[in-house]
């Protein structure tokens, strides 16, 4: 039975493998697929075996998860760096492949090879290593014209909400107008929009296989009429038949011709009465006969009659009645199909309107672009951009993905101007539920006929375990359909692999353990076991075996040193949550902790999630006492029954709790849900309570994770009610789970036994693997949703399957289960334990044992004998009745007290700004006193000014314009827009302001649209509600337009007529960004230097005390050139209560707000810019100074402009200071 199968594909040689054309590599489990990819990548970078050397942007590497992409990038980067060092002879450590690769080049070429490898490392950030969706997105964006893709589209990772919106629109449009009788039918079949959405989604990509039916308003009446007609035809003969069979069977009962235990008059009368009611009611479908349905058939009556059964056509009709009723015309298929067609069109339309794409649409859009690619222009451009593609995990591709790669690289043509390497293992194609299609892999295998390679050696498992797995699948390969139930040995066969082996050996009691053990339980009565019995029995047997290993001298022996077996070395592979719960419970009975790892393990499934929902509801509506009582009764708040009873009896205590929850409501409204939940948890000591529980760390992590998720969602949802609904829907399993909603893993989880789904385990490995429930299977359910199967290699979808179609789908299910079994068995390094019990369903382990895929309840040992002939495989004892308690010692030891930081921590390198320098200076008490003194001095100067008393001035528009940071930002944005348009142009065409002002006023809320089409004006600071209103928006913009036009014509320098409008286009730049490198500069040094040169006689608040090291950044409002000199202009919207903007007042504003520092930094920025750009730069001739324009004072004598000459000495000294030269000078002087 263990005769080896001769391979028909070549073993891959890393040095001679062709790097052009289309090649297919089959990489069995543990054979070093990632190593192979990295090695081939090295050859491509060096140009070994190909026409030219390639860089990472030229080599397309596609894999199917973000995690795999990250891992592959790191592995390739490390491989490139190690190879570069080896080629430079900086190390002699290299594996045989790298040694052989270097020997392919002469020593004179090694430096250039090293350079090429180092260059590739530098280019790795631009490497074309991505998921299939990431690659499609880049291609569509980069080749937008060729693909017909919009230049700007948003990739939406979660389209569930849009899908629901479309489905609800459909529901309203097509079902609401229906008559009540048809609405009842719709509700019975489809229930709600969410159910309908789930029914249509599997059909969306296969609608070309169907014809669009009529609308529900047409279909439902037609189907109802057909249904009633067929039903009437079925019922017609029963009116006479009932009386006839009553007479016939009652006579037989009276003559005692029947077994009275199986057919009695009272039961017969009840059945016949139901048949009468059914035949007389035109709308009744099911007669609801229960056991009578089978008893009144020829077979049922044969069991009851002692002699021959009398003939009557009613008995034959009864045998066919159930099938006839099931075959009645049903509108569900047409309803679902019509909804699917409408949904597909509407969803695509909305995505186009929103410029949005989901992951599925990325693939379909690129497929459409390549299909419509006249002359193959797009495909040719892609081949030039990516001359070589490596497609990892190709067995998990789907038909669309395969068509994309085939359209670009033309697999069957085996082109020589490019290459595509398909790397995967069809034996591990287990993701059909995600859309993966093994037949796409098989199609590629046919397209690359004659160019197939395999990785022949397993590097993961021991010799014994590899031999055992080889034996199992070689035995199954002898079946008519082969080991993987395909029946095409030319496309998919099992080839035994060799083993590299491992240095360590798994031993139990100083003896090497058998690699593969079957633990069985035979049927005592010759009948298969139920699923519940298998879960209970095998969970106990598996847990007991694990407990015995952990309590015996089991471990890994290497060089006569024994490393004890730990719980972290053990993995139990399961199919679903139910199986995980069963084994976790059995392990807990033996004091063994385990963690369940699943692709679907969402934080919303945590036990504390429901408690969180109760808290939110109570905090949102604290006036509803019932909600507060529910929250206080939640398990996590840990109030005892006595405390809860006391709250019911003591009114004062109860009022205190209501007040507490009212404060939570206020906290939620003011600071957000996260802050509120933190406060609630502190008040009720939730963390302390959870930490005392068995899985407290897990529960506390879950509740904090949920709180963070809710805070993120609260930024997108409107109000507490929407947030509560979001949480409730996800608790009910109605929401799709994003990556951030998966349970967070804990460091402590690593030390536990791992319970992992087989799908999740793919790509992973564990020292010991247990498969307690591998005999359980889930047959195809033809009653649930569309059925998919393959016909002649093409995917086919049907809504109502025939018996033959159902059998084909079941066969494909069994084939995938065989591949799952292969994945499960190959996860182990040293030992694999398999639980086996007879069940009624066909299973993969059953197919391994028998052609009918059934584990025999009477001949299980006989089925196992061919497998047990191998010394690496044996029967294990069934220990399900034992209970071994395990004492797991905590090896971490007592924690040392942690060190406490006694000083504040500041980054040595950081990005500072003018604002950062001023941070917290107003909080300093001395600074506050200085501010008061400055204000008093300013007031005294104003009183002493020789001005004549005047009457109160009318408030100008500039003074009355709204104040605050929002107004300042608005004015900056307006003037920046004006600079981009050209100040001179706006001065001559003031109407051009209109569009920009309308947009920006609405953006900043300075005008608000009203429901009646009017506009509310909110930019007048002195206006109290109600705000003035206007019929036309241009009436609101007119005063602003006049002010801005006046500003453009305002002289900027005293005694000159130069204004913004007189500046020629190109002589100024708005919002010039600068980054100044800063080294070892303290803010005090900077402050002292500025005060030494700018108004040294006047006091001002000190800058924040800090050390500047890194970068100093900022934006200059306007940089302009005037008469060969370069000036900085800064707009200020500061408000002066007295409306005076004379020079002294402006200087005080400069000092109070430390604009002097800002001006000095701007001057240094201009100095460094000109120094790098002007060949004949002379600071004394080119640096102009700074203009600070207080816009509200434009009509004052000063025009609100303060012109500041920055001394050249200050610029040079400050430039040296920022470069750390002062510090160096001080050290030299010392």
C-alpha cells in the first residue's frame, strides 16, 4: 500500500530554474516556499539567468494578505542585505545556495553584484510587493487613461452600509406598494433587507449565468395563480379518496388485519380529518399529518398490516405528496434574482457618483479594462513595468484574479519577453468560502503544461511524521478519484516528499514518541455516533492525552539535553467555535488554560460586550430608571445581591446612583464616550474586579478594546443613539467585522495551549498537533442559498439544485475537506494525535479509510489496519474516562519592583514651531504679571497721547468683523486664494471674489443656509441672535468684497504707493513653507538674542523654556520681492477694543504675542532660501525685512502696517545659533 508514486514534475533547482515565460511551482507544506521566493528574487536582482538585472519596482510579487506582504518584504530585504555582505566578503556565513550563486560570478564581478544588491535594499520601499487588491489599485490609478479609471477614487474597505442602504431602497421601491397578501409572502420568504442582502451577495459576480426576471409586482401574482392551480390539482382527488380509505382502513382495523400498535382508529381519524380540512381549504399548503405522512404510504402500511396491503391510489399519492408540495411554484428564486440585478446596477451607480470602489470592484474594473484593451496596449504597458511577476499562494486565487494575470502575461503563450512564476500548493486550497477556486489553479496548470516544478523536501517535520503523512495520502491516492477526489491525476495528485528532519526528538519517558496516533472509539451497537457524542468523547480523550504529556517526562531531546514540553508547544485544531468550546471546557477541567484563535474571533463576542451595551444605554438615558438598574445589575460592575437590594430599599442611595449616571451622560456629551467609560470603570473598580477572575486579563483587554472602537466610531456616527445601535447590531452578529474589531492578542496568550481553526492554522506550525474532531463534517445544505459547483471546470451557480447538482457540490465539499485534512496533518513538527469515531456524514478521514468516505461503525479497526502497518503510526489509548489534574508552574518568578522616573522626559530630537516656542508661556505667573504691566503702560500712553477728544466713532466693518482664531484662519485662506489668482487681477475684477467668498463663508460657518432658501449672516461680532438674514448670498459677500478690494489697494510702506495690487504676478508667493535644521539650541538663547536686537528697551513675556534639537518649521503668509529686496508679510487679525492702530500700539501687540521672534525666524528662513537660490546673494542688499499687517487697522494712519527692519547682525547670529555654532564656540572658549 505504500508504494511510491513516480513524480511527473521536475524537482526545482534554484540556480537553473528559468526566470522567463510562465512557470508553475508546487510547494507542498513545509518545503520552503518563502525561502524559494527570496532566492529567486536574489537571482532577478543580480540578473542571473535573465536578460537584465531588475530592481524591486520591476519585480511584481503578489500575495493574498497584508500580513504575508509585510513578512515577505522583510524576508526579502534581509536576504538581499545578507547576500550583499557575502558578496563584499564581509562575512563567510552563507547557505549552500548563496555560495553556489556567488560562484556563478567571477571575483571581479562580486563588488558590482554587492552594489546591485545594496541598491535593491535601498529601493525596497518602492518594491512592488503587495496584495492582489493593492496591485489592482495601483495599476488603475497609474494607468488611469488606459484603464478608464478616474484619477481620484476612494478605496472603501467596508461597503456594508452602502449595500444595506441600496437594499433598503429596493425594499421600499418594490415591496411597500404590494398588496398585503403579497407583502406577507415576501416577509415569509425574505424577512428583511438584511436577509435579502445576504441572499443576493453570492450571486452578484455570477449574474451573467441568469436571466433577469420580472418585477415582484408581476411575479408574485403569476406565481400565486400557478401555485393555487397546482395545489388545486393535487387536492382534487382527495375529497373522494378520504371517504374511501376511511372505509378501507377502518374495516381492516375492525378485522384485526393490522398491528394495533402501529395503526389505531383514533390516529387514523385525526389524519383523515386533517386531510379533509386541507383538501377543502384552497390556501392551505401542508396538511400537517406528522407521522401520518409516512404511515399512509405503501411502505408505512406494509409495516402495519399483518398480511397483504390493500391497494388504493391515495397511498401512492401520499408517498409523493411531500415532493409534490415542495415542487409547487415558488417566487423566491425570481424575487432574489430581481433584487440581485437591481442591486448590482444601483450599487455600481452609487459608487460612481461617490467616486468609491470596494475590493471586489478593484478586480472587476481592471478585468474590464483589460478585456476592452484594444490592441493589448494596457497589457503591454504592464509587462514593461513589471517584466517579472511572482504570484504567491496561487492556489487561493479566484477566476477573476487568474484572468487578470493571464490577460497580462498570457500563460499559454510562454512569452520570452517577460516572466510569471505561479507558486502554490493545490493540496492546501481551502478557502473556497472566500471565493478561492482550485479550478483556476488547475486551469493555470494546464496552460503551463510541461513547465511544472516542485519543491521536493520538507524542512518542517521529522522524518517519522513526514513518512506517516506520505503513507496516509499515498494510500488514498490509489482510490479511483485519487487522494483529493478530483479524478484527474494529471492535474492533482499526491507526491510523497522527502524530509530534512529535525535535530530534536519528541520523547515521552525517555522513549521517542510515535509520530502519528489514532485515538478511536468503536460503536457499541453498530450505529454511528451523534455529533454531540463525538464532541463530548473526543474532547475528553484529547484533553486527557495532553494532560498526561504535561505531567510525564515529555519533552524535546537534543544532544542529550531534555527541554520540557510546555503548554505553548501544543495546538488543537478545530473547525468552529462549538468544537473550540468543547475542548476548552475539557482542558479547563484539568486546570489547563487555552486560547482560541480564529479568523472570526471578534471582540464583540466577548462576555463583557453585553455589559458595555447596558452601561451605554443607562448613561445615554439616566432618567430611565430601568436602564440604570440593568446596568447596575451587569456582571462586570460586581454589585452583590445585598447591594442591589439596598438600592431598592434606600431612596437616598438610589438617587445618588441616578445622579452618578447623569454625570456620566454629561461627561459623554462633553468629552466623549471613551472618557466616560474610563470614569465609570474607575468609580466601580471594574479593572480590579476583572483582574481577580480566571480570564481577567482577557476580559479587561476586551472591554478596553471595545471602548476604543466605540470612541473611533463616535467620530463617524451622530449621537449616542447611533453608537448604541452600532454596538447592538454587532452583538447580534449583523455587522461585518473589520480588522480592528478582531480580538487583540495578549502576550500571556503565547504561553497557553492554542485552539486554532484549521483555516487559521494554514501557514503556521506547532510542535504537537491534536485533531479531536476531524471526523465531523458539514454536508452541503441545498436549502440554504445558492449552490455552487463546477461543470467542465467552469464555476456554476444555481438557486434550486437538482439531485445530480447537489451530488457534485457534495463531492467538491468532500474534496476541499481532504485538502483541509492535509493542511491539518502537516502543521505538526513532531507529533500528531487524531481522534476518530463513526459518524453518519461523509468525511475526509472517512475517505482516507474507505471509498464511501464513511467511518464504519462496525469495522473501524479493519479500515485502519492498512494505515497501522507503518511503524510511524499506531493506535493510542482512549483515556476519556480519566481526569488528570495538571499543576502548571509559573516559571516567570516574582516580579521585581519597577523603576520610577523622577524627571520629565523630553525627546532629544523633535519638530518645533513658533507656536511650540510660545506654548504654556501664558501659564507662567511672572508672564501673567508682565502682561498686566504691559497693558497698564499701553493704557497710560494712550491717555497721554495728544489727541483731541472726539465723538464715538461708527463701528467700521473691519472692527465689527467676527473675532477669534476662526476669523483669522478665514482671512488667511481668502488672501491665500487671492495670491493664487493674482492680486492685480482681483483689484481690477473685484467680482472674482464672489465664488471664493461664498465657499469659504459657508466652510467656516460665517453664513448659514436656512430651510426657506434664505441666508443667515453670522460674521458681525456685535450682532446678537437673531442673526440678520438675506435673500441672496451675494448680498452677504458684498461688504467683505469691498473690504478686501480696499486691502489690496492699501499702501504697505509709509510714503510709498506700493500695495498688493501693484505687485507684478510672480513677484510673491503665498504660504511659503520652511524647515530649519536646529542643533543644540535653547529657547532662552534664542530669546536673549532677539531681545538684544529688537526693541531691547521694552519688556515682553519669556519663551517656553526648552531645548531645540531637530527641525523648526513654519509657513510665511506672503513672501514678496520689491526693488530687488525680499520681504516677509504676515497677516494679523488681532482686535483692538479702542480701534487705535498707531505704531506704539502695534509694537506692543508684537511684544505681547512675541511676533518679534516670529519675524526673526522668518528672516533666517529667507536668508537660507536666498543663500541656496541666488548665485550673487548679498544679505545686506537682498534681505528686506518684515511687514506685519494688522488688517483691522487698514483705515488708520499707519494702515495697520508695522514695517520692521531686521538687523543683519541678528539674522547672522540667529542662523549660527540654530546651527549649534554658538555652543561649539562656547566650548572652544572654555
